[in-house]
C-alpha cells in the first residue's frame, strides 16, 4: 500500500465503502503537516477540503466580536470534521489550530461530493457523525455558559472516548495539561487543580501526558 491508501483504509468511514469508492477516496486525499501553534484555517477561509487528523491534536474554536474565545471541540488521531462547511460550500465559521505537531488528511471537495452523491455507506457515516457533533457542540455551549471549570474539564475529557468522533480512542487519552487547558479555555494551573480533585474523587487517573478515565459516565454528566 502507498501512504494515501494507508490513510484512507485507516479512516473510520472506510469500512462503509466499496472497493471502487475507496479507490475514488484514495485519489482525492493528500496529507499535510502543521507545526504546533500553526493555523490550519482561519474563520472565514474557504478550505476546499474535508479534514481529518492523521496524528496530532487540533483545536476548533472562534473568537466573538467582543473578544471572547469559544472552543467548540478538539480533534485527535482518526477524527474527521468540517463536513458541514464542505456540504454547504461556505467559508469556515471557526479557526482550526494545531495544539501539537499534527499531520492532517485533506480530501478534495469534489471527491467528498462524489462520495456523498454516490455512496450509501458514506452517507450512513455522515449522518452518525453529524448527529454526534451536533450533540457535542450543544453540550459545549452548555458547559461554557453554565458549568464551572472542573465540570468543563471532566466533560471535555469524556468526549475523547466517543468512538464516532474519536475512533482511535483507547483506554486513556494522551494529552498534557497545557493542551487540555487550551481546549477547555482555562489555565494550565486550573486544569492541574481540577484533575487532582477529579482523581481524588476516583473518576480518573493522572500520569505525565496521559489521563485514564475510571468512570466515563460520571465524567460525561459531571456538574459539581
């Protein structure tokens, strides 16, 4: 296999496609690398690709007119996002920033649209992904407006174990406190305190650059 075929066959949606559809996808995908801190796209850009994370971590966020930062989600290994903007052929309504050195898979819009119009399996995947992402974004708005820092840390961590949005989720998430703070919108010091308290409550285990959930359901609904 070549690199592009490896990328496509490793994608969560690949299992839904026929061999002919996989070949069409392979021809339409390229991989690019972005250094930590680099913008993959700015709000208002026309990024004419569907985007997936091959390896790394990115933040999907926006800044309001009054300067308030809002993080919608993080995306890590195996995650694909941006299908709404590609389907509507409109500028991105958010920034995408690499939180660590990241490799991205980019599928040309023409290839994406062909799969959307011709592949039943691809559409099944899109429906599941859009449904999960809508729930994620609505929950994120709730976190930001209602919940305190510890609950936001807990619930943001729980999303990394959603296997539709994060198909390569394992028993733990490889993330450091600075990265988690960027996703949650709080300082590293606040994240450190919250994680220690959550660990004391028996909900997770904290190691260097690694967090293991011990009760995902409790993290998902945490509101203390």
